[in-house]
C-alpha cells in the first residue's frame, strides 16, 4: 500500500492525550491499511521506532435527516506504541 495514503489524521481527544504520556499515539488510518503498513508509515513520517500497533474499526452510525436515512462512513484507528524515550511532536508549543 502507498505509505502516503495510510495516515489520515491524528486523533486529539482527552483520552488520546493521556495515552501520550505512556508513549502511545492515536491516528485515523485508511481502512485497508495493515499493521505493518501503519508501522512503516509512522516510522517514515516521524523518524521514530514503533514497538507495536493496535488497530480498531468502528462502523458508521445511521443518521436520519427528515425522511432520509444515511450511513456515516466506517473508520479505522491505530494506537501506536513507540520505543522508550521517543516522542512525536504533533502540536509544537501546545
């Protein structure tokens, strides 16, 4: 898989910022990306060493707009654990 399309966006929530203290970072990734693809993309983009990758898939919710029912898109998140002592500066100065 093309490594430039694997990572979509970092996930910035209260829980994900607490995980950063443990050296874990959360990203939205492509649905077809494997753990190996995610690991290589993180290492290439941020110049760090990845210890492990945990993934989870969430199914999109059904929403109702008037009479119309639509489905939100499915998403995939990856929780990336880095080697000890390494960090990713997602938001410098924040």
